[in-house]
C-alpha cells in the first residue's frame, strides 16, 4: 500500500517532461503582447496623420489670409472666391477621407472701438477695403482615419484655424 501511495504522489516521467517543456512559450507571450503592440503602432500612425492634417489646415489659412491682405481685385472672380479656391486646393485631398471644409471671412471694418464695441455692430461677409480688419476661419471636420479615435468615443475630428489680418494697399 505504501508503494502505491508513493507512486501516486510522484509525477510520472511523462508529466514531468510536459511540465518542463518550454517549447511554445514564445508564441504564448506573443499572443499576450501582439494586441497591445498593434494598437500602439496604429495609434502612432493615426496621430502622425492628424498632425499632417493640422499642418495643411495651417498652411491653407496662411495662404488664404495672404490673398486678403491686398485690396487689389483679382483678374477673375472676387477675393473671397480666390481665398476659398486656395483653401479648397490645399485641403481638397482630405475629401477622400470624408472631410468637410468650411471657409468663413468676416470683415470687421476699421476695428475701431466705437465700431466693434457697439451692441448693434455686425461684421460683413466680405474681405473689406483698405485698412479693414478681416478674420478668416478655416475648419476641416473628418472621421478618424484608422478608427482609433472612434474606440475612445471621438467620432469626428475638427481642425480649425483663425487668422486676423488688416488689409493693405
């Protein structure tokens, strides 16, 4: 009886071999780590793409505001149309990822204290004349490219720039 009890308490040679076998450990560790690694890599790509979008919105706003600095009328169309065409040219490629682009210009006149501070003052939707202060608002809205923002409840990303310039001759 004693020998039988000893045999049951000691692991068999097969069980010992299975417990000491380390083959396949790397694949088990990989299975634990791969999901986190992929999320980090895709998240980094998403962040880089968002930084590129933000930089192009910045460039579009700067170019559009340069058009409005001069009070000289363009050869075709209006300065508002020319500024919007520049923005659409620079940001138009982002429409492939369902982006919407909005350009707004507000003419604040001469921006004098009595003019803007008045409760009845309303800026006009044009690029003004010499000495007028014009605000440009460029907004690009788009869903995330990789889906990572949606995982955190961010369904739409908004990139916006405001430029205020005073028209010159």
